[in-house]
C-alpha cells in the first residue's frame, strides 16, 4: 500500500494533523446522529457512569443536557435530604413527593427508604443505638430519621390500623401486586392474643393474614410482638404469616413466647433469605427454655433458622440454658452476636462456643450477679481470637482483682486478638487498667477505637493519648453530648489531626 507521507515533513506535524482529523471525525460522527438517539443509548447508564460521560467532553454535555437533571438526581437526592432543614413532623411530607419527579427519582427515594430498614447490619446498629438513647441515635442522621418515620407508618397495633391500610390501598387488589405498598419494606404487628369477643379477634387475624398474602413478598423485615401470652392457635397464626414473607431478611419477635401444655411442635416455613433473628425482647426466662410439655417459640426459631443466620440478638439465657453443644450445632455460621444481660454464667458459656464470630457485643449487666471478674470477660472473648474483628463492650468492666491479669499481660501469656481491628467501649473502660494494660498487649493490629458516653470536650485531649498507647491505632471516634439541646457530637481524631 502506497504511503502519502512525505518523509521531509516533520513527524510531529504528521501526528498533529492525525489528531485533528480524528477529532473532526468524532465531531462529525456526533453531529450526524440525532440527540434523541444518543439519549436512548445513554439511558441505561447508572448515575455514576452518566456523570463520567458528561465530564469527558463538552460535546457530550451539550448533547445530553436535557437528560442531566433526570440522570443525576439520584446522586443529588441523598445530599439534599441530609442537609434539608425540615422538622421531623414534616420530613416524610417533604421528601416523599420527590418520588413523582421521574422514574429515576422514585427509584432513588425508594432505595434510600429501603436501605436502612432492610439491612441486617443497620438493624443491628439500630438496636445498639436505641439501647443507649433512641433520640440521640436518630439525631445523628437525617436519612436515619426518615427511614424510622417511614417504618412507623407500617406499625399495626390493632384492627383499626389494619383496616385503614386496606381501605387506602383497596382490599381486593390483585394478589402479587408488584407496586410497593411498604416504602420501607418493613412491617410491625402487635398480636393481641386476649382480645374480647366483641372485638372479633378472628376477623383481625384474617385481615392480618390477608395483608401478607397480598403484599408479603415485598417485605424484607418483620416485627411481631406477642401481647397477652402465646396460645397454640396464635402460634399457628404466626407461622402462617411467615409463609407469606419469602424474602424476609430480618425477623424480630418479642413478648411471651411460650405455649403451655402442648407437646406437639409445629412445622416452620422455609425463609431462605433470613440473616438476622432478634429475640432480645422476649419476656422472662420461661420464654427461653420452658418446662417439659410446653413449646418455646424462641429456641424453635433458633433451631430451624440457625444454620443460615449471620446475626443473633438475644438474651443471655438462650445460650446458657440450651447448652453449648446444642447451640454450636444450631448456629454453625453465626458471624455477629449481641447478648445480655452479662453475668458470669454467660461468659463461661462463651468459652465453649465454636461460632466463627467476627463481632460480639456485651450489653447490660445482670443486676443480681456480683461475682463477675475481669478474667471472665477476657476468657470469653479469647474463644473467638482467630476470627473476631470488632469487639463491643458496652458495659463498665470490673476493675478489681487485677493483679493476676497484669502479670499475665506482662509475661505475654494473654491470648492475642490478631484480627481485631475495631474496639467500641465506654468512657469508664477507657480509664481502667484493662484498657491501659490488656488492650495494648493483646490487640497489636487495632486500627479504630470508639469511645461512648464521654462527658465533656475537655476529655478529648486525654483520649487522644490512645495513639501513643496503641501504636497501630489510626482513628479514635468519641461520642458526647456537645450542646444544650443534647444533640450528639461525634469527634473523629486521625493521628495528629482532628476533624
């Protein structure tokens, strides 16, 4: 093939001309394709990819200008929400109309509403947050408040609540309707088992069941609080409700969960997507392990769904009374455990468990147990030394009888938590010998320290000393009430920089 290149012409001019020809070709190519065709081509891009495209060239920005607002709205909405100065009473009324702007806006709003309420991780953090202070936990994020108020819309405590919902959406909608009736994909029922006959309890149960028959496939989170004691008929009713929520990820059950005098255990439906089970609000020790002949719903749920659970939130007695060997067979894949009230028998039980736990949280003390020792905590945590990455000790540790622990730490005899990256604990524990002696010697790879309940800002300089105490530490996060209204302040310290 004959070349048109004149060897006497400088090579850089040839390259320059080639680039100019290439740009002209691209410009001509863009001009010959109608804008509506480009709009169709780029319609399938994610907001992030669309942003990259319009930032590459001025021509793209001009061609796609009519689409820009619609395409980038999902990226802007979370920012607008978090910075909106709207009172809680008007938050939903202000935010929900944004769903009508476009299909992309509707998807974005729905994603925001669903993200927190359908996430097992967020549910776990929510339980932790409200156990300290619900109001303070909600004030930390506008998105968090929005999701909370949206979920409250689907809290059905009586027949009137259920009927109002059915009247609003139409009682005889087509089964399997894909239109999302639950914006947060979560729902809460209060199941009253002792309703007087005048209130027609069978009718209430039928409407509750009908609701989930129609729309249950949309739900990812279900809360049921049993009020009045569980009867066998209501146990069957509860299990029938579960049959109609096949996509459930989070199940929370509270109240008196024991059926007296019935020895036959019913079959439980399969919930293939269930990851988190919350039994923390079950009532009393009898709900954990009842007398012979009675049925306890809590252990029944753990036995049936245990192998697929990643997170369990429960009372200490559930682990204590079922027995370590049985619990190990029920929960072979458990990653996250929140348990309380803390007592010595619980900590001894932990030394026999074989879960591959990545996070464990201790909450609340047993008021009657005065025998707790620091060594009990250390031995209980040591059991998960190979897998534990986040330890939350939200109770104040005993700081007496510490001599033996100090000697073991000094001699290097304590088990090292090599995978532990994050430690969350209370202000009290920060000032104990446990933190000054045990943590530096057993947590050589610790990167983040979260300190809760700091009293005043003047303590921050003292707590900054953790960087010198723990050489691997990269971040210290301190939470305290920073103003007169009680609005929580979170201070993040990175090495020598404070933000």
